[in-house]
């Protein structure tokens, strides 16, 4: 095992250039996976969001307190509960030299809303019109109030693209993306690297000290750590909890654990094509039995040294919308077996679980496999490259899928798109009209207590009765970087913002 790990590390170092530390401000950043398409309208992956932070600014960002702050916008006002006016920053240029103005914002938001295959449409809610008031003012009309709308614009839905480049490229925009961020896109070699370089005309150029950033997909955590320890990369994102112990005596590395806004869970195919025609897909009692077979705390202890927080819901404990009374049920193998009998199934009940092909999630899959077997399930593990697995999930090419979500500041961003019947990331095609109605009402409700109660009702029905998805735990983002790198700001969304970062 040691020989294999060392060999894998040497292969990675050769592939990514095992050279002395780079001179100048050239940052090499190791990603946990390779992103999907680099088009903010069509993409889904967490690592894609990390890369976007380098080249695609948004109307708003968030600060350490998770509050929206202006980025390409300078401010906003709600003229009434369904009319939002946004003021834009003057003098901003896209990487192709075109000016970023109100028309570019109108174009980008309409693209997010109308483009076939857009994952932003369900996030943005009932936008009825987007008007150019003047070159630096946009007015957005909503069909109904949306308490989460500004929070939505702090992520991909708020990313503004060059209309000229987007029109010319069409659905191929992701191969040569053009935005208005601190870096411009240079090249991408799938599964190997994404390269950005400094954009001199960036509106906030005084805070950008890096000349080049190279993002390197390295799915194997052992190899990522080896690259950090050998100075082949300066930053590793989402490392494993035990890596913090591994680097304690390494004075050139610093570990930064940050609570995450998201979760890890199991998506279940309930109505997305032929692969939904399984015991798990057809019967909530089988799904409940599978959940009862799992001991979340034990998995977290075995795989993650107890650092993560077991959960049954998509909202983390730090959020005011976390439902305190909705906690994981204790593991109960006897009750799980009784539910299978009640549903008319005889053990072993087959379940295929798709898992991203990296070591810790493969280990999670193996632990779930062993636990579920005791309750009468025969779990087959199907390891897949993450972006491919995510694309396949959208097409219904799965039975169950072990997958995470990085999380959003507003609970709507963790819930609506995954649970509403029209949600862009509801890969299992769960549908319950009563739940849909509650989710729409929660978007429009301004009273925090009433809104929290609506989400409680959603969870009790969708998760407590329908068992449409199994939430497992809230993670910590463990970031490790070279001590030569300064200016990194750890924020709970897990993004790596280049502003202020430099190599000494």
C-alpha cells in the first residue's frame, strides 16, 4: 500500500511539474475534482465555482459574516416587494475589451433564465422582466416576492458574461469563457489543468497580486497531499481531516478547517427514467429502511475522525433556519428489516450506489455497503469520475448517488432546487404538490419565524414521510496551503478568492 501511494505521488509530481517552487506570483492550486463545463448557466460542480472566483465576477459576493456585498453592482434597492433596482459599477471591462453595462447584465440574466439546460432558472424564481433603466441601472421585476433573490445573485446566477463572446460561442461558451473577473481564461486541458492569467484592466486590479493561477484536478487526496508537501502546488482544497495531523510538523504548510454551508447525502432516483424502477425508487418504506441501516456518526468517526456533524437535513446547525427538532434517527437494523417485510421485499434487496471516484468517498461507500447488508440490502458500488457522474444523474443514469452540495447562505439555495418538482438539481425527480407549495411560499415569506416553520414542514414531509433523499452530515472544508501564500480569506462557502492573495 505504501509503495502504491508513493508511486501515485511521483506520477502526479511528474505530470504537474515537480520543479522548485515557482518564482513570482504564479499560484498552483490542487482541486479535488475536475470541473464540468465552465459556463455559469450550464454548470453544476463545486470545483467549477472555485475556478469561477478567478475569472467571473458576480453582481454580489458574500463576506465573512455571510452577508451580500456589492461586486459588479454598487448597491440595490427594493422599490416594492417585487421590484429590485440594481446600480452597477462604472468602468468595468470584460476580458475581450467590451464594457460591462446594464445591457450586459440584462443579457446574462436572461440567458440564465431562458437557455435550454440552464441550472440557474429554478434558482432565480419568478423573474418576469429585466429592464435597462440607464447604462448603469437595471430593474428586475418578480412575479412574487423572493426573500432569497439577492443571495441567489451572489453565486452563478449573478455572474455576468460578455454578450459578444456568449453570442459568438453559443453553447460552446464554456470552452472559451469571457467574464469580468480578476483573471482571464487561457486554456483548459481536461483532467489535467485550467490556466488563468492576470487581467490588467480588472476594476479592482490593486488587490490582485498573482500573475497566473493554474488549477490542477487531483482526485486522490494522498496525491494532493504529496504535491503540497513537495511544493509542487501551493494550495490544496477540501483535504481530509487527518491531513491536519500529517502536516503538524511541516513548517511550510498551514491547515485551515472551515465549517461548510452544505452537506453530504444520498440522492435517490424516484422518478427519473427507467433506473427509478427499483425497490428504493418505488417505495418510501424501503428508502426509510435503508436510512435506518446507516449509522451516520460511526461513518464520520471511521472516515473523517469525527470532524463532521451528522445530519438529517440540508440546513447546517449554524443557520437560524436549522430545524432543531429534526435530527437523525438512531440506527435500527431490526426496524429496517421489518419495513422491508412490510413493503413485500425479501432480503437481499439490491441497491446500486454511485460514488465519486476518490478514496474517502469510496471508503464511505464501503462502510454503507457493510451496514446496509446487516439490514437486508445488497449494495453494489459504482465508482465514477465526479463530473461524469453528475451529468449522468441529471439524465437519470443512477439508482442512488452519494453526492455533496457546498451550500448557500440562504436556505432556499440548499432546498428549492433539489426538492421542488421543477428544481434544476432535483435529479431523483421527486414531486409532491404540497411540498412544492410550501417551498414557493417560503420564498415569498418575509417573516423569519413563519419561513422557518415552512421549511420544518417541508422536511417533515419530504424527508420524514417521503424519504426522498438521505442527508448524512455537514462537512468542514479543510484547506491546506503553503506558508509562502498569504491573504487567503477562509469563508464558509469554501470559495478561494484571489483578492489579496500573494506568494512571498
